[in-house]
């Protein structure tokens, strides 16, 4: 079975920076463990980076979310903690200029994975966008989201995002009874 792990936007600005939140910090170890498990099996890992430029506040997203974040080349743009140390130079990395990434969808479709697993942040914006694109790119593949490795700055929106993804035949694993 050809599998890939997608680590979505686990960057400083979403963990301990401009848009950081406590739940994101708690994901460091579970995401690191997931990466190491994929490495042990010799499976692929792809990292996405939310990526903006200095003119962010002049973009549609910037006008609707006026918090400067993930400016390429800044410390906030870099991967966070153990996850950063676990990224290899040979891993595929995709810089996303929007919530979801067409480049990611095209990469997945071109490589015809049987299984795609997503972890990272922010579940109700970035992660759900990429999960939907993965499902569209690979309609017969199993798309999985590990609920113990995703979070939002709003627990209710995290739960809603997981519900919506489940309704779209994306398999949600490790979900707590109240989450």
C-alpha cells in the first residue's frame, strides 16, 4: 500500500507565534511520534508551509484576517520544535499561498497514493481544505485524519471540522468521545 503523511502547517506562527494557541503546542509530541512511525515503515512524508509575503495585509485573506503571519523567511514561517528536526531534506515541501493547495492536490494525484493521512493545524481552515483537496485528487484512496494530531484555536470549530470531514468519507481516527 502506497501511503503518505501530510504534516499541515505546523509552523511557529500557528503554535507559539502570531496565531499560536495552547492546543497546537500539545500536538508537538503526537505529530513527532507519527512522523517517526512513518519513517520506520519507509513511507513518504510531505510538509506544507502556509506562506505569505510582506504585502499580506493587502491580500483578501489579510483583509479578513489582519494578523501578519507565516511571512516566508521569518522565524514564524519555520516548522515548530521536534517536527522541524524531523523534516529531512529529501521530504517534499509545499508552500501554500491559500488555505488549500492545488499544488498539493496535483502532487497527490500524480503519485496515486492508496492512503493519505493528515495531521497539523488549523483543523477548521487549513487542514480541512487540504483534506478535501486530497479526497478530490484521489477519490478511491483512503483519506485519514488523526484527531489526536490536529487542533484549532476553537475547540467547537475543531469538532465541527472533524464532523464535516467524516461526512465526506474522510476517516477520522483517535477521536475522543467529547471531541
